[in-house]
């Protein structure tokens, strides 16, 4: 079960390894392991940069 804590500037997520998403496993975002738990920081700025790099969501079918 993942826990999300919203903080100014981003979201701190606490997960087990089996719950990690691909960018988290590949360490594209900051990840810290404490025992069997992983602390992941998803910055609000990082999300904006990722969506711009992917075309900003343009080209979706409606």
C-alpha cells in the first residue's frame, strides 16, 4: 500500500519495491531505500518538465 504525502513543491511517496513504477525503479526521480520501504520524491517542477518533453499531452484522441 503506497502512502502519498503532499508537500509544498511536490509529493513524497512511500512504497514497497513491488509498487514502484518504471521511472522510480530506473531512478529517474529521487529514491531513497530505508529497510524494505522506498521513499520517492515527485517534484511539481519535474512533472511539468516531463509533460513538456512528451509534447504536453497534445495529440490525444477525443
